[in-house]
C-alpha cells in the first residue's frame, strides 16, 4: 500500500487539491478558471439561474441552464461534474451545459454535489439520486418536464450518473430516458496499479487513484459496492430495466477497459444505446481539445434530443 492510499494521507491530499483548484477557479483568467470555462464556445449563450435542492445529505446547489427560445416545459437533463469525487469542478462543465441547452433544447441542471473526504461514500451517490428525484417531482413549479428526464456526467460525474440509474432501478424511479457516462470510473475495487492504459504516461496515474479512491471510499472492502464499482466482476445483479445508456470512452484512458466492460454488461440486457470510443485522446480530453469536445458534445446532444423527442 502506498502512503497516499492510507485514508488519513488521502484525505489530506484531497483537501490540498480542493484548495488548489479553488484558487485556480477564482483567477481572472487562465487554465482551470471559471472565466476560461465561460469563454469557451461563445456562440452558445450562458442564460442561467441558481437553485438549491434539499436532500437528506445536505442542500445541493445547482446552476440551471435555460435553452434559448424554448417552448413551455422543455425536457430536463441533470449533469454531474468530474473531479475524482473530491473536487468541486462544477464550472468546468459550463461549456457542455451551454452546448446541451442550445443544441438539445433542454434545461440543464448542473449539480454542485458534496465531495470527499468531507462527505465520503455513500453520501455523494445518495445525494445525487435525491437531486434527480427532486428534479422529476418538482418539475411543474420549476418550469421543465420531469417526465422527459436524462442524466449524465463526466469522469466521477459519470460514475455518479451510473449510481443514480442503479438506485432508480432499485427504488422504482424516477424514470430516466438516458444516462450519459463520459469516461467514467466504474471499478474502484481493482487497484489502479493493475489497470493498463494504451500509452506509457496517461493523464490518470496510480497515485491520483490512491488519493481519489481512499478519500472517497476509505474502507477498501466497500469499493466493490455496486454504486461504486458496477464494472467489477463481483457485481452480478440483473440490470434488466435500467435506464438506457450512452457510454463514451477515451482510447488512451486508464479507465477505458472498465467503461468497455460496463457497456458490454448494459448491452447484454438491452440497455446500451451506443458505446462510442473517442480515438487518440486521454481522460479529460474535452477540457482542452475544442474540436474533439464539439464532436462528442454534439453526439451527446443528438442522443439526448432523440430520447427526449420520443418522450414528448
């Protein structure tokens, strides 16, 4: 076990990362700043309002992105950001949220969920599920159509979206038309040192996984929980009836194999809409590569638009 795999060390490292990313986000400009995220894709307007959603874990702050010139009660998409379950990188997904609002014609609820080590597992997936349930149940008062609901996330946010879909299956709702899982971590039970990427120095390194995994799920035995590791071989539950999924993996990503395994598992029960591999890129590629980001965001928007149209 590495030093960073120890829960106390991982918690300290995670809090350091939180401070560093918080500082970067507040800079007037530069990589990682909120201003830089807001400046990307300027053709898509940023028409937003804020919202606080009550949950049993803690109130969840959210930014609501409004589609341009939408009809009354547009469909709604709930987005969960990435950040290894420890960093609140909500604004990093601002370009994606603006893109989906404009191109898919949906209201996007971008959730600032609780993170570890302050809120370790199972708090984040439980809060995420309760947020999605609230979005469905309070649709009329908020001005969107809760019967036309999709969810999604990038990296850790994709892991949370998968956990939300799993809880919705177990608890009888809400009905989710599509889950979008964009380079998600779906197997924390397998040591990162045993995972292989297609390149020698992938963006995600084993030491990073030690920090993220140990801060998020301090007890190693709990990392096989289906809400954490649905792609691990120990999870053999029948997923028939789970929300249909668009699974997107990156060719060079350390997490590629687990995404492929989960896509295969969903396909076996008829719940895979598409597995799309983005060639020649690594984890988090869309944060820097505008060309690839536009291509993949357009793919996501098309799938969201298609399933929402069928629900209308």
